[in-house]
C-alpha cells in the first residue's frame, strides 16, 4: 500500500496530467465533437451548417424569418402566427435505430408562452407518420407547452398498440412527460432546452430520458420501455411542429445521451459552437 506522501505525489501527477491535456473541458469538447451529427446555427441561413445527412432545410419562408443578429456570429429563425415547420430530413441527422439507441437535441428558444394562442404549441417534434398525419401520442419524441398556465413539457410516447380511454391516455402522459411548471418567459430572453435519452428500442424496460433548461436538470424518467417504429427515410426533424410563435437558435443533435456536465458546457461553451461542433461528413 503506498504511503500518504506517495499518494499525494500520485495525485499531483494525475492533476498535472489532466491540466496538460486540457482538463475536463477538453474531454467534454472531444465528446461533443465526436457525437454531433447536425449543427444549424443559422450563420448564413436556415440550412444546417454541418450534418451527417442532408443539410437542406424545409421552411415556410412567407411566415418564418431568418434574422442576422447584430454583434453575433450567427442569426436565428423567428416563427410568426401560422408559420409552418422548419425541418431537416431525419435520415442521417437523427440517431434513430431499430435496435437500442440514444441521443440528444439541444436548442435555444426566445418566446412568450402566455401570448401563444394554441392550447399545445409544439416547438419540437419527431414521430411516426400514419398516412398523411403525425399523431401526437404514437411513437413520438416532443417538446411542447401545456395549456395555460404554461408548462414546458418533454414527452416520449411509445408505439400505440390500440385505442385507449381518456383515463389511460392521461396516465400515459403523466408517466412519460417531464414538466417545467409556470414558464413565464418573455420575448428577448433566450433559454436553453436540452432533451437527452438512452436505451430507446432496447426491447427492455431500461429507457431513460431527461430534460434540462438553462443547464438545470428539470426531471428524469427511467425504468420504462420505449419502442419507436419509424420509417426514418420519410421522417422529418420538425421545429415549430405546431403553432409555436417565437424564435429558435443553435440547433444541435448528438447520437448519444449527454451527462449534466456536457449540458452545462453547451449552455456556456468556452469555444464558439461552430468552431467546436462543425464537422465534415
């Protein structure tokens, strides 16, 4: 067994090695860069700056506006009333797999939820397509705002296996939704939203997902089975899926679940996002 003095020397050497290699920030930066699969920071427009799949955005340009921000290196997208979704093809850009998979979606919002007219405005959605419809409760990963008083909700719903009663639907929503209550944001404020998960489509009750807002963990679900059957070649990653009015910036998608320290780094990165996360595919 080493002496106390030897232990102190070893601890000093280890600390020096970490410092020399860039410390914990360097490890986080390398992890984020290794796992990023889509970055859209609206530097020049709405297409993704970097993407593993197709970079072209689908957008309703008549009621959705690109803004170049003064004093910033990039812009943002503003959604007006009756804007349609901003979308990126899911194939290659979203970490879906028919076997076990994890992932993260990170984005910034500027909005006044109380001024939104819809009962459930939805800034983010990806889910199963049934014919021409996109059911809200069938194989879905989504972020929405509840009816007033507004709560921000992160929901993960599995494949729907049949018709459910209202009570059964309410129970599923309560079981599978993480909420930030009493959201009193205002236009001009920017808030960082991160949804992250693992073990979806594992075939076991071991799925886990978490919601972070402004680097704080709001809640976490675990011990549930999350089966998602998608035709990913036809899927879209949808921002402003339904009647969200406000702005979105710095969309980033990763192919792994992020730890709290990774999320905290994304909230206040030491390097510009485009320098840290832009990759050539």
